C-alpha cells in the first residue's frame, strides 16, 4: 500500500518529478566528478613519473623540465652537454641516468631520442619496465624507431612502416627532414606519456639534417633514478646544481613539483566544488517543490486515508518515501552522468597527455556523494511530511481544499 501511494505521487506530477530527478543527478554527478577526477588526475600524473626521482636540464623552470622530459609537453628550456650527462651518470648515488633529446615530430607526434638503456629493465613504475610488445628495440646508429602503443594506434603504424620526421615540436609540412626511419617495434602499453611518442636513438634526433653540427652531442635533459637507500642524494645534487651552480637545473623531487602544479589550480577546483554544491542545493529545492505540490494536490486523498484509519506516521512515511524515491532515482542517474564525465576526461587526458585515469577506483566520495544527495532529498520532504502529519480529516475533505 505504501509503495503504491509513493509511486502514484511520483507519477501524478511527472514533469516536476523528472526535473527534480535530473537536478539531483546533475548535483551528484558534479560532486562525484569534481572530487574523483581531481584525485585521479593527480595520482595518475604522479604514477606516470614514479619511475624517476629527478630530471637534470638547462637552467630554467623545474616544472618545464618535468613536463618536457617526462610528459612530453612544453619545450626544452635549453640544452646540456654530453659531459654533463657523463658527470651525473658517474655519481655513486645514481642508479640509472637516461639521456633524452627532443626537438622533432611526425605530424604532431613527438620524436624522443634516448639511449638503448631505455629498453634494458628500466622501470616506469614499481615492478613494471619499458618493453617492446611487437618487434624489437631499435639499434644504435640505425634509422629505426619504437613507437608508443597510443601513437601507433593514432598514426595507424605497424612494423615496417617508414616515415620522414619533421623539424620542430609543432608540425609544419614544409619542414620535413630527408632521413627515413623504419618502425621496428611497438612499445608495450604503459598508461604513461611514453605511449604517445616515437622513440628513436639519440643520434637519430641529434644528427638530423638541418641541425647545428656544433650541437650534435647536446641533450635536452637527463632522467635520473637514485639507488635504493640514497636518501640524501637528491638534496646533495639540489645543492650542487640549483644553489651553488648557475648553468643547470635539477628538478627534484618530481612528485613535489607535480603537487605544486596541481596546487596552482586549486582555485579552479574550489570554484567547481562551489558550483557542485549550488546545484545540489537547487536540486534539494526542486525536490521540495515537487513533493510539496504533489502533497497539496493529493490533500483530499490523504484525508480519505486518514478517515479510513491510516495512521499519521503512514502519511509521513508516504511523503518522505516520495522524496527519497526522487533522491534514489537521481543518484542512479547521477552515476551514469559521472561515468560520462569521467570517460570524457579520461579520453582527453589519455589522448593529449598519455596518463590513464581509473574512475571507479575507491574514493570516499563514491559513497558520501550519493548519501549526501539522498539525505538532502529526504530533508527536502520534511516540511511537506510535517504538513501531512498535521492534516486533519475535516480540512482535507472541505470543499475549499
């Protein structure tokens, strides 16, 4: 009986009920999306860079170095010499030092020159190493390339594909190099920015036609991994390069630099949170309006139920059940809206940066978000429920009612 009464109330004012459900869904979808996407984005960025402790490069911005050498965004602030690389590589606290050169592209997809050490048990995350899924690693001294899995999909490349690189980081069809490279391998998917670039030998980028011969051995940066237990290594090199030196910059620690990046956009996150809360409040008002209108229109029906012996608590349960029903429907639809938002953001970040979000990884907001909207919906039905409680049989059956 109670369920039938609730269902009738929801169907009797279908338009206002639908509007209230949509607003609850929008409020819940926004609340969950803002919290989860922000947390997942920061975790994904940090996870993508977890294989290295620091980046050494020319004097300039630490963030620019990290974005250029690890995320393949931005441009290099300058070059460093091969001697700089050999010096840092020979330090006893350095476990791995990978030289990297950027500066060319193929139709917007970056060419990244690295040493063959890149494919020798180099971890991009604990327990996961860069490896070739199809074919083999490139050979030093050859015009060969290993293409990232995402780049291979975007370009439609496979083993044996040949291509002419283009000069610069931005695609210019009039700046094509004469050299021809052959794809000999496809990098196994890593869910990191490594998936969206083309990997070639160092000299493959350094010695392309049109490059300055005086800079044939220069590097864009060095990716550094410290030995286990070398806790003071970063601090020591930070002092050497950043405080005492004036020519090079050590971007360390990478995780802290990325945290600072996200902190710069905290104002935007706060604005989105405020917007989500405002929509949630409007949703609550909409639920109140829908339930209040429904109760007012069914005043006579409720009075008849009272005359037939229905307890006041039954009427309260019916009204609150109606508002809770709106909340439950809105939350269910809200998860669908969140899935759509998260999938869109996930595809954008995967395509343009290479990081992969995990929208359904555990986050407390996946619980307290819908609970908040459900509680708000039930609270919105409190006043109409109180009116139903105080409704007398005489008032409800009055011709003026």
